[in-house]
C-alpha cells in the first residue's frame, strides 16, 4: 500500500479556499469591529485634508482582531487615496531600528539600501515621507517586541504629515516608554475587548463558509469548535481547529467533518504554542513552569538563570504575563507571608482537558 493511498482526490477535497483559515486573511467584511475601525479611521482622517493626523495605541489580548481590523483600514486608504502612503511593519520579525527602516524602504520601493547605514537610510525615508503632497500612515505591529525605539523618535520629530498606529498585546509596556517619545506621541488608546461567544460563532461561521465546501461540517461538531474557541478567547485557535478538523477528515477519506475530527484537532492544540506568538525563550519558561508547577515566580527566575536564561527579571515577568494571557499558565497572587507579596505559577491543563 502506498503512503498516500486512501486520500480524497483533489476533485473531492473538503476545502474550497483553505487560505480563508489564515488569521491574516482579509474578508470583505470584518465583523464586530466597526467601532474600533471608526476610531482608527478618525485618527487618520485629517490626512485626507493635508493636515497632520493623530496617533493611536491599539491594544488587547491575542486573537481579538487588532491586526486584521487595522489592515482593513489600510485597505480602504489604498482604495480612496493616492497621496496617503500606508506602511505596515511587524516588529516581531523586524525588531531593531535598522531592520524597521529597511522594511519602510521596501514599502517605499527604495532598493538602494546596500552599504548604507541606519542614519543614511533614515534620512532617505524622511525625505520620501516628506515629499510634496505626501502623507503617511505608519503601523508598527507587536511594538513591544522592538529592541529600541530610535526609529519612532525620529519619525515623530522629522516626518510632517503622518499618523502612527502602534499595536500591542501589552498596553502597560508601551505606556512606560521613554518620556521624550511618549510626550511627542500622545496616542489615543483603542481597546479591542475579547469577542463574546456569539461573535466568535459568527467569525468562525464566516471563515468556515469561505474555506469549506458547503455542507461538509456536522453542525454539532462545528459548535464544539466554537465552544472551545470561546473558552480560549482566541479566534486564531478556532481557525486552527477548523483547519485541522478538515485535514483529519480528509486523511480518513470521509466527506463529513464530525466530532471525531474536532477532537483530533483539539489534541494538537497543546503543541500549538506558536499561535500565541511564543519565541524559543518563552517556550523554555513554559517548560520550566510545567516541570515546577506551583512554584514562586522568584524561585522560577533563579531556575531560569541557572538554565542559562539571559532575560532580566522584568523581561521574565513580561514572559509570565504573555503565558498567562495565552492561558498556558495560571497565576495566583498571594499577599503577606515571610517574603511579602508574590505570585505562584502553575501549568494550565485547560488545553488538554477535553
């Protein structure tokens, strides 16, 4: 028997457009985020009258639509204005001033970056963004991942007509930035609150209808995927469940996605930490907590250092916050005692309790 025998032929695939299950897929309508999109648009609107725009800080838990909604605003700008340049940079992959400036150069279609240093490239970027009749919208996603904010200070100081949008999961880290930057930025804050169960159901139904052949989903199985997504409060994980359930059904050469296939997809969620934006060091901290559940944060930090961890205690605390937001760990706050207030960290079993 061949390795690929028994699979459904391409003509019988359950998927119609699997790309629709990518989190960054842009449907024509972004449901349940009209108010937030109008708030972002209000910051940008003065640019349409050749005036300086406002800046904003977009924040909220992972998987609540911050990036998709912001990119939808960008799409409308591209459709309506030729003299407003939208530039999107993800600071997870471009995490230094030099890398971020390279990303901006690419967005501006400037190719002669070889053998130019950061200062030279920054000067070129400023000149292009200040060209006659040009305004710019600069979006910096995952801004808390940037190792330095020199680029932001220069843009605030040197670029004339612009609107800067910062996107983050962690509002408090951004608001503790250097006072010289914060006083120039003066951002409006736009919170993306978690979707409720009905909204999650609507989003997953929209993506399901884009992604799959009509009628291939058993309704009870779909509702189970919705319920699990609502528990985890992360639409990205719901999209993952839909995709993996479809793959499971195809691997078994059946033409209906049922409970069995959703259960199989759920079994993979525990190893799906990359969807929460974890890097290698985050994974190391998660494994440490898993092996030393119910430990104090200070004791875990000492273990982390002995393992060769390089992060400071403050950065370690940020990693703990990220893991808690992703519902991978539980954090219990205790008061008093010999060592005063502390946190007790334990590994969350939620991802495997089905």
